C-alpha cells in the first residue's frame, strides 16, 4: 500500500519520509513562489534578503539562504555578484508550468482513486469540484465554505 501524501510536490521536491512534513526551507521557497505568482514580488524585482526572511519566518540564516538557493537553482531567482537576488523574467510562467505538471499526480489521481473507492460517479465529482472552485473565486459570497 502506498502513501500518496509522500508524493513529490511540484518539480520533484519531496517531504521528509518519516514525518510527511516539508523542510522549512521548501515551505519558505513555496511561499516566495506564491508571492511571485500573485505579483506581490514582481519579475525583475529584488527578492527578499536572507535577513528579511530570517526575521519574517523566525528561522536561521542558513535556512533562509537555503530557500533562496532552492529558487536560484530552479531558475526562479537570478544572482549576480555584489547585487541583490532578483526574480528572473519568466519566473511566473516557470512556476505555473511546474505546478501544473504536478496537478495530475498530486491531486487529480488521488481524488479519482478515492471517488472510485466511494463509488462516486464522475458527474458528482465534477459538480463537487465546480462548487468548490466557484466558492474560492474572488468576490464569492460563499468563500471558505466547505462541502
């Protein structure tokens, strides 16, 4: 029997196999990716410094630096000697593509397996997904309600 919660996340990062928890540096890099996707951290703009991340997340400078290196190594951030790290052009598209590639194995397949176990017909699954999606749209009056 496999534990689907231990699957790789986007772009092959994996949780700790003993606790199923993500290393803190990956959680920070994911949070920074979210900021890039939302436009809060614009492409071409300066990435938060190690000092800023250390204070904001209450982590060591090693952990904060590792989060930034993770993003640099995945071409989301660019580093130039003597300058602040910057968000690379095309980062939003890169992050989006990476996360889209993970949707099927990480979310869709487990959902369909569980629906099959529960004998839920596909139209009901799609209706539930539609309701959930619509309730999360900005400006929705039912935001936050769960089925």
